[in-house]
């Protein structure tokens, strides 16, 4: 009596299809990976960081789903974001573009920069000078030292920020921004080098929030190409693996 053979090609196709479906479900409802392409969130996030965003933190909107295909407005099954959260969101003017910034202004807040100090509802946000941040260019080997502060938001969330141009840069003095209901005010931790709500990004609708940045799972400094495996150990930032994002 001969044993029945496995499903062959058909079984393989089913296995691949199931794996693909599971990956899509995880990416849609649980965690989605993102790469940091710019330095607007230095020193919290570096160019070449890879992180996971929790999709369930703020519930779901049409932007939670592939290609924004779900035909509903607003958010469902969500909780409100907190001041100080680092979030990925769809750029309001071009929703094909993902941004990552920190929430500093909640609906109804008045936000303003005065001489480099963040003001919320007329009160200056506490900041203290800490050790300079050392920026190293792996390509040229050059080293820059940038002014770093620790900023503490009204709800007690504390995080580092950079000031590259001192407190007289054009982004350091702004008008008062009144955050509309259902919107948030975003800023990068690299205060003088961030395209955020102070400029073209504007207020971000709650619907545009993709999720909260949770932790890093990989990081490299860009000094090694894929075809240069002998350089990989030096290019990988091993100390950033699996670090939480605050």
C-alpha cells in the first residue's frame, strides 16, 4: 500500500498565501516597521534606525489599512494620544508620505516658540542644559558638537532636544498656533532641522495618525553598503537594538 504524497506545489502556494495573509494582518492591526530617513528627531532617533509602530495604540483609521482602502472617516477602537508621544503619521498635504515627530500640542492648546523655548498655553516648558550631543559623520570622519537640552512637558514627559543654531533661528520664534479640535501639533526633537507643524506640515488630523513608535529593532550608520559585508559589524549600532522609544 503506497502512502499518499504531500500536496506538492499546491500545498506550497497555500502555505505562502497563509504566511502573506498573517503578515498583512500583523502589519495592519498590530505592528508595522518603519525606517528613519532624516535627522529631524535626533537625538531620540537617528538616520538608519528601524523601529516598530504599534497600530492599536490610537485605534484604527482608513490609513491603518493598505492603500487607505477602508471607506470610513475618523478613528475606531481608539484612545487619545498623549503629549510627548512619538508618532508616525500621514503628512496632511500628501498622505502618501509618512512622517515621525513628537506630539507637543493637543486639541485646544495654544503653542508658540519664543527665543527657542516651547510655550504651551502661555507657559514656558521647562528645559535644562545637559551634555553636548556629539554628531559623527561616518563618511568623512568629522565630528560636531551640538547643544542639547532636556525638555519636560506639562504632563511630566521628559526628552532630549537639539539646538543647532542657538535660540535666534527663524523656527525659534513663531506666532501663536491654536490647535483645532481633532488635531495635533507635532515637532521634531532636532528643533532647528525639522519640517513640522511650525511650518508646512501644519496641524495633523487625528485620522492621519498611523501609530505610536514603540522600540527600535535595528540600526546602522550607513557607512557600509550591502556589497561590503566586511564593514557591517562596524556600521551596525549594536547598542540601539531593542531600545524603547520615549
